[in-house]
């Protein structure tokens, strides 16, 4: 059985992975990043299901998957103006390489190929 402590650590790990992917985007390292975000979305979905199906609480709040137009969130993570521009450029990169918006790609059940 999953304890509250384990659940909290699970959410912390998700948040760390989310920040890592944003950091990669902030440095312009977009290779295979959309695929990584899709895997992270699966983890996010598991966290939400565990919360719904158990009495576990969100003592650690999971970061939102969507970061479009959320400069305040990105500032709170410590990203500077140039890094935030790179993160938003990633959204354009996804549109160009996958032909769909980031959020549409996140909702697809298909595995996305790495775009370089």
C-alpha cells in the first residue's frame, strides 16, 4: 500500500522531472523533448488517479503540465527572460516538427518520434 510519505515523494520526483524538462527547453535542447513530456504526462496521470482512488492528499502540489503563456510560473522556477523565450520557442518547435500544438500532442495516445 502506498503511504502518504511515498505519495509525496512520488509527486516531488514528478516535479523534479518536470523542472528538468523545462530546463532542457530553456537551454534550447529540444531533441526528443516532446517524447519526454509525453512520458511525464503519463506519470502525471498516474498521480491524479492515485489521488482520486485513495485517501492520499496533495501535500506536495504537482506542477501543471501546461506552461503556455505562464511566465509567472516560469519566473517562479528561476528562469530568466532568455530562458523563458527558449521555452516558448519549444512550443513553436513542436508545432513545426509534429504539426500540432504542444497540448494536442500531449493528449495523443500515440508515441511521438523524436524530432531534431
